């Protein structure tokens, strides 16, 4: 089990070095998923705010 944890940590570090934006995005998605599973209300509020911001930006975008 310790070897698996070490491998995951090393993969995350390598991802942060070589593909920073993609790795951070993946970590944010996984963290949001974990938060949503354990605290649905606490996760739903920021997700709802982000969705509203996205809709607002899409609707105010000049044609």
C-alpha cells in the first residue's frame, strides 16, 4: 500500500513539473468530487457560483 501511495505522489509531482495546468485542473476536479461526496451543500454553493459566472460570461460575450 505504501508503494502505491508513493507512486501516486511521484506521478502528481511529475505532472506538476511537465504539465502544470492539466495536473492542477485534474486535482481541482478530484478535490471537488471528494468535497461533493462528503459535503454536498458545502460543495454545491461554489459549484453553483462558478456555473452562474460561466453563464454570465457566455451571455455577455460580444457576437
